[in-house]
C-alpha cells in the first residue's frame, strides 16, 4: 500500500447545468499540516457553533434565511471568516485553481482533445490544475506519491466518471507517479466535505474563483483593485497558482497546441497520442514502445 507525504483536496464550482463557468480548485499540503489544519478548523467550528462551513451558504443574503448564517451580524461574520481563512493561510502549502468559460470550450476545443484528453470543461480545468501541480512538484523536486481527494459528487452528473477516467489515462504515462504523484491503489478518493474538512478550504477557493471570474475578469475590471475583500486573505502573500481563461486566451491555447502538434508531428498529450496511434492501426506493443520512448521527455504532458 502506498504511503502519501502530501494530500491534495479538490472542489468545483459552476459545474451545474446553466452555469457559464466551470471551476476546479485545490489545496496541497503535507499530511502533518493537514492534521494540524483539521485540529484548528474543528476548534473554530466548535467555538462558533458550526458543524461545517460552506462558502455559498455563508454568502447568501440574510433574507434567504440560510441558518445559522442569516442570524449573524457583520461582526460575527467577519470574525468567523478571518479565523477560517487564517487556518488556510497557515496550514495549506499552495493553492491551484482554473476557471473555464463553458461555451468557449464547447465551441472551440478540437474534437480530438474532447475525445482523448478532456470530454468537458470541468475535466479540462482539473487537468490544467494537475499540470500546475506537476510544475510545482518539479520546482521542489517532489517525486513521492500524493493522494488526491475530491468532494463527493452526485451520481448522474458525469463529473465522477471524468475524474475516474483521468486516472485510467495516466496508466498510459510511464512517469505518472514521479510527475503527478499518481498511484493506482488508493491514489484518489471521493469524500464528504463535512467529514474531510480540508475540502471546505477547497470549497472556499472554488467559490471565490467563480465569483472573481464572473464579477471581475469577464467584466474587464482590475484583478487586484476590484477583488472581493474575502478573497484577499487567500491570495495576499500566499503561494497560489490561479488562472481565469478569457475567450481570447482559451482560443489561443487551442491554436498554440495545434501549432505545436503540427510542428512536432504528433500529439503533445500521451492519451491523445495513443488515440492517434490506435487510429493508424499501430499494435498495442508498438504503441507502448513509442509512448515510453517519447514521453520520457519531461517536456511532454
């Protein structure tokens, strides 16, 4: 059984039907720091009479009547939020998050990318986050396995299947453990955020990413000056890798990828490359040989 020195907690926002934006957000830290996080977080919840914290409920207008938040005055609201955000600042090592405009992805993503890499916008956002995590692992020379924990997903949404598919695809990459910390056995889980409290930190980050994309980025406002005050403690002087794809940026990303593929003569993604080889009638054995040879290059994703 694999042992994990680091754990990554993922949550999403905007993945429901009708939302124009899909968000994937996560925090990584050592198991030791997550243990301390759980102790600190639980202390705050008990002190303030909460069993869990959900950012969307917290931000609802009091007239909606969402208890207990609707009964709090401004002093208590800010006191509780400051305590919780301080726990995240101290215990989480780094945050990663991506915002993807759904209609732009649906209209402009190449069909082979949808077929072999990311079926939808949420899977694309998750994989972008995983790419950022890989860069972080390389920067700090981390090569040990990491456990990925996702918020429990309702059946019928398709998102759970997309996440499970990511792990199946990683089997095609001979260096998935050293790159991403992926392992087959217990390498990822779906858990209840009420029980696995670091998921509540990821929930706070995911909510702010959606809010910032909707009310700042897409409206052409200042990323810093127009930032919601509750977002500031998550970002100020903290190691964060955040991205908000505008329509122009996402289209350019797709175009750049195509140009690089045309220049290299093959896909820049191991799963898409395997799909191309399969279409060409290349045997399974030869597929493995070519993939192993090509994707030993650390520049490949």
